[in-house]
C-alpha cells in the first residue's frame, strides 16, 4: 500500500514537468526543470516533447491523465523510478530544490486525499479525491495554477 501511495504521489508530481520554467510562486518558479523531482523527466532526451498530460476537476477532487508516445514509454517509466528515488531522499531528510507546483502538491498530499492510480498502455491515470471540501478546493487550485502557468508558457513559446 505504501508503494502504491508513493507511486501515485509520484505520478501527480510528473504533471509538473511539462514546462521548462514558468510563473513564479513568490521566489519559487511554479514549473522548473531544475526541480529535483521534475529533472528526472529531462534526463531522457526527447521525453518531454513526446508526452502530454491533462488535468481535470472532479466534483470531489481531480484527475490527471498522462499520455506518452509509445517509443518513449520506457523512458517515462524509468524517469518515474528516478522520481521515487528522489522522493526517498527527501523523506530521509535531504533538502532538495523543489518547484512551486511540486511544493504545493506536497502540501495537498500531506492532507491525505484518497488516491487511485492506473498504469495504462500509454501512460498513467491518477485520481485524487476527498470528502474534505477544503482539500478538494486546494487540489483544484493546484490544477488551475498548473493550467494557467502552462498557457502562459505556450504564449511565450
């Protein structure tokens, strides 16, 4: 169960990787390829350009769908394992640079949303839900901020 929970948390963090750098959350870049978690996705050349993700609100949480071109799926799975290793370092107390999106998600995850994860033939689907209306609002705020940052970067593009 703990491994599944870590994997689901990891999948959510993967969604922050679509951009190289984005809006600032205070002094913290919202998306940042130098983030200890997100940088794993940049370790395999071409992976970022061959994956997409969509995040949507549910009445009681969010859903995140990641799709990867078939040729890059092994690289994606390898990068996720690297993220799990990074997460283990953080859990052991090692201080690492984390982007605003990953920090915000971490704050939400500490509040204990219900987590469902499905590995698909083309990526992953992750669902985070809660009966706590405040947590649902926080999760949906994270999704909205991710979309906003992604749209701004596409315009700069």
